[in-house]
C-alpha cells in the first residue's frame, strides 16, 4: 500500500476523533481526551501543531502524523486507522511520514514518544532505526503510564 501525506481537512479530523482501537490500545482513543479532541477539530490549532492526513492510493484516510520542529529536531506523533493496525502496514506508513518530515524540515533527528506497552509499534520504530533513549512515566486521563522516548538520527548529506 502506498501512502500520501497531505494537509489535514476538517472531515479527516472529524473521522480521526471517532476512531476506536479496543483492548489495551483503547489508550489511544481520542474521546477520553476532550481537550485534545477540541484542538484537533480547530483548524488553526491543527495547523500550528503540524497535523497532516495520510491517504491511500484511492484517497481514503488511513492515518495521520503531527510534526513539531525546532532546533533541528522533528517530534512526531502518529496514528494508523484502527482496522489497519497489526496488518503489516506499519513500516510503509511510518516510512511515508518520515520521508515527509525529512523533505519538509531537513532535521538532524526525529523523535517520538510511545507507550511502553505498545511493543508492536516499538518493533516497527526499531526496524526503521529508532533507538530508545529514555523511559519515563506520564500522567493522563487514564492514569500514569510508562513511555519510551525514541530517536532516529538523520545523516546529513
């Protein structure tokens, strides 16, 4: 499957906030985080937070990335549509988002944070070259959870 990273439309944001991952992965559902939902649905905030939609070859929404850039580092957040998780699309999805980040920002490093229980995602990130640089606990509406901060160093040409 080929992925295209494009500016996020309002209709995409409205779909994303309805996604439900189920089981332990319900941790990533948007509804328990009303402040985050409000921010994603606000076009000005969405743009300032660098949200981009990811579409498949047919123009269907399959996921999103958000990009925050500063001091040569791009911090990314991402989400793949729930029905596509665990189906072998993670690496090509991540590659599309990384290609976009490198092309747009020319960073020296890309970083992300992932819940430590999400070993499925961590394996995808590691295969892409990310390394865990630290683990830490973070408070959310759903309690305190352990996270891994992962970084990918980008070779400068």
